[in-house]
C-alpha cells in the first residue's frame, strides 16, 4: 500500500487549500480512508474520513463546516478541501487507510495515534499564518 499526499503549503488565515492523496494497494471505493493531522506538541487528530464503505463520513468538530472530503474512484485519489483556514489548522496532514472491513476505523480517528491505522503516507505540511 502506498499513500502519497500533496497540496500542502503556506496560506494566510481565511484562505483555502485542497489536499490530495493518491492511493495504490487500497481502493478509495471500498476501503476506509481519511485525513489525520499532527501538530508539534499536540495530540494527533483525525480530521475527516470515509468509513463503513460509502455510508459513513466523519469530520472532527474543529473542521466541521469548513471542510469537505471527497474521492475520485477512477483516479483512486482522496481529497480534503479546507476553507476558512485558521492558524490552529497548522499541522502535518497525513492520509490514512485501512483495508476493508476496516473494523474500528472510526474509533481510530479519535485515538490520537496515527500508528493505530494500517497505512499512512509521508504527510504534507499545512502552515496557516
């Protein structure tokens, strides 16, 4: 499994970014996939994710209403669109995944530990100032 993130960068508060995660070895249509972020000195946080196939979508309270998660199954790519960015959104953003049936995937999003997931990418840095 390989997860390759892109789209991070530096942006002013109030701005927007779209992160991408190109996946291989796991399919966006059938697995559980999402975004997890880690800021220095803070516990990790599940940001947004698809779980339970197509029926479950998770957003952290901190990004609810400001973020959209989507996927292009033809490209096997996961996206995270974030708007109205805040300084506290500054973090390394990781794409995370588990293979179907991905039992317990939703609970992993709130565990604070990226190592709970089966797979994760190298991350893309988002800096909001």
